C-alpha cells in the first residue's frame, strides 16, 4: 500500500529536484547538477570544532589530532562539533529556503546528511537537544529549524529528543559582524533551562542540534548552560559549517 501511494503521488506530482525543477527519480531527491554543488565536510578538519581545513598540512598537531589555531588558543566549552556541509552556495540552496521560506520538507534530506557526518557523535549521545529560538523569532518564523532537524535525527538514531529542555530566555541581536568577545557578551544569559530540566540532564551526554555553525559562540553559550545544569558533556551537530576565512587564506 505504501508503494502504491508513492506511485500515485509520483504520477500526480512527478518528483522534482529539491533545489530546482529538474526531474529526479524519487521524491525528496536532487538532480546530479545540484547534488554536485554540495561540498561535504570531510577530513581534514579541526578535531574539536569541525571547521574544514584546505589541506592536510593545516592546523596544530595535538595528542588527539589536528586542531585549528582558534581551538588551541581557547578551546570551546562543547567537546566536539561536526557538520554535514560547507556553508557555501550549494548548501545555501537547501538551508535558506528551509530556514526562511517554510520549506520544512528539507529537514529530512539535511538530517540524513547530518546523520552520516555525525555518526560517532550520535552513537555517543544520550539525548538530542536543539538550539532554541526566542519566542518572538519563533512566532515570526513559525518553526525552529534546529528542532525540525533534531526530530528527524531522533527518528534516524532512536535517541531521545528533548526540544523543550533548553530555552532562549532573552532575544539577541544578529552576531554576524561581531568579534568573539562581543558575541560572548551578547549571548551572556541568553539561555536557560526549563523547570525540572536539571533532573533530566544529570550525567547525560547531550548532542546539541543546529542548522548552521558559524563561530561556535551560540553553541558555546548553550553548552555552558547545559553543563551548569548537570550534563556530563555537550557535543554539537549542524547541517552546515561556515569555513573560517583565516584558515582558507593559508597557503
């Protein structure tokens, strides 16, 4: 019956690429041209924050692997971060419609890519927690993209999903043009735990879910709150990672 339903759907609405109108073999697929534009984050990368390296000679060797210079100078509060895609034009064709144009069906393919990129982090996690939106931004956007990704990842991994455990209790300005210290100051006190959350956090390994990881400041602020509430550790899994321009410019 399921195959019959899919067949009827394909007959009425022929499968089209997620990011263009080209015909594809199945619903939720991408054409070869659009798929080729995706840049997946693979080794070499920073062992801690997951930022991609342009070549094997990049980074600072540490006992557990190669770290970027930013993590050597000030290790993040979270234990590790990984992302499926480099945040470039190919990734933006998926993420921007998902984030700003109500294309919520894009959560499923993005989560599949995330599950592959973060397989080790998913195995180690006890619970999945999305980065929360402030209530006014949630009202305006109508959905929290991190929560949609987290729900899909929970189905794929079988891990418990707790979307209401972490709260954004204060609205913050966009962080785009701010430096590291300014970002930290803006985010200070922006997150809190829901009532009774500490009991569910005690000794748990948390995997924090987000759509785009930029500097890591938001993830760090969330991790600090979760650790203060009793979490054993906090790792981060994102759909896309913004490359560090300082690293990209290195020869």
